[in-house]
C-alpha cells in the first residue's frame, strides 16, 4: 500500500530532513528485494533514510503489529529488534502514524 494525500506531506518532510547537506551516492532500490512492494513515495523515504526495502518493510510490519502501544515502548523494542537508529525509527513512526497505519496512544 502506498501513502495517501495527507501522508505525502509527512513523507516529503522525512525526505527533506533526512537528506541534510551530505553528498552521498544515491541508494538504488529497484534491484533490491522488496522494492516492487513499495509505493514511489515509500521508495523516496527509503532512499532518503538510506534503508533497503526489506528493512523498511520489517519496520513497517513491526510498527503496525505494535499499533496502540506506547510510543516509547514501540521505539525501544524496534531499536533493539531491528537494529535501526532511533532517529530513523522516529521519523518512520511519525510518517506511518500520519498515514493511519499506526494507532498512537
């Protein structure tokens, strides 16, 4: 599933804030496992955050399954389980909450 109209603004914020000023090579996603499952906006988020599609999908799955639990507990569990930085997880959680995929408490 892709991101709707409301989450597009949130995705744009994630993409622009993650880019920063560094001149790193672009992460090419199309040949990676799971890329075909992502909407174009989700691919942009992956590229900006420099995470591969399979990792993004694992994070999305974790957050959806943890929907409704306290944010701190979800973030702590995700960081330990998925080995992704808190900053990236926070951005993705906000994006997914704005998309309606995660119920916040």
